[in-house]
C-alpha cells in the first residue's frame, strides 16, 4: 500500500502530466485592444492653447501623468496631438461609454489625487481649454478608432504618422442630410490614402460636468483620418480636401467653411499610423 507521502508525489506527477505542453495563446496587445476599449458613445475633441514655447513641456507632463489615471476611471484618451499649423495648439480626444459615465469619470479624475497634485503645473501652462466639441459617432460602426497603447519596445520612437480632422459647421437640423451628401467626399479621402478613424457629429446632451465647458455653437460633423506620412498628406490628401470644399459648400447645409486640421501624434498617442 502506498504511503501518504508517495500518494502526494503521484498526485503532483499526474497534475504535471495533465498540464498543457504549449503556453496558452494570448492576444497580441500591440495590435488588438482590450475588450473594454470599445463602444465609446461620448467623444470630446479638446483643442487647447498653451503658452508660448510651452507646448512640448505640456505634452510631457500630460503623457506622464494622465493616460492611465483617466483610463482607470473608465474613460479613455483616444489620442493626443500637436496641431501643425498652430504652434501653441495641443489637441486631445477623450472618450466615455455613456453620458452618465462621463459625469462619474470626470468627478473621479478631477476630484482625485492625480489631478489635485498636478493641476497647478498644467493650468499654469494653458491660456485656453474651453475649445471643446462634445460628439457622438455618426453610426455605431463609425466611432473613434481606439488603438492599443504605444508599445515602448515595438515603437521606441513613439507614435508615427499623421492624424487629420475635417471639421464642418452644419446648419441646425441638417446633420443627417449633410452626412449623406458628404459620403462621396469621405470616399475620396480614403482613396487618397487616409484610413477613416471616425465620423462624429454633435451630441445634443446637457453638459453634466459643467466645471468643464463645452462649445454651444453647434452642430458639427468631424471626420477623422490616419495618414502614413507627409508625402501622402501633401501630394494626395491636401488637394482632395481643397477640391472637396466647394462641393460641400454648394449643399447649402453648412454654416461656414470646413476646417482641415493636421495633427502630429505625441509620443504616446494611441491614434497614430500602424502598419496593420
């Protein structure tokens, strides 16, 4: 009869034999975002103005302190950028799953320890933080693309490529009509080498965290795209944008001229050009 010690040894050996010989398959975190990084129904396009010669410092502080702190509230920083034709412009995109989640996440962050510690440093570098559009996806499948976080080993130089935003001020009660009219333009953008990264329109909802103002001169439609490089921007995309503006204006559905904004991803920007 086996002794108690021998029985224990046999049990351990049996467990090792039952264990898989190959490591379990795991998602490639560089190319596949986590499941919770989907279905952001509330999007803020936040265009800040920083003090002269302070933009690089602001970006370093921003990326050092805030992406993970905001993600832990259930929100997400979808991307952060230097506005190319505005030397003091720092733009970032924040997403929330719902309006209720927006209020909860903002309260958790802005009344929390990270913001309390660093708010004076950040606010002292800003001259304006009120240029904010509150948006929603035009349709469920056209929300902002949430890419995996920048991998410091696979992407040692940080986020690459170019992000472009085509911002259209629309007349009241004309969002759906304009969006249909603009589909041909968006197809031309894609044909010029842009990957569509979201089509957003004004979200008509009360600001449920009024400590952070949002713009009220609405509605807007915002088309977001990803470009590989400057050659694609200058030789392909820019001419198509210029040629598209007259036809969009001719719809009679705009309140003003569309704005084409070129954004260079900051080193840790999720929204950037990836090979896949």
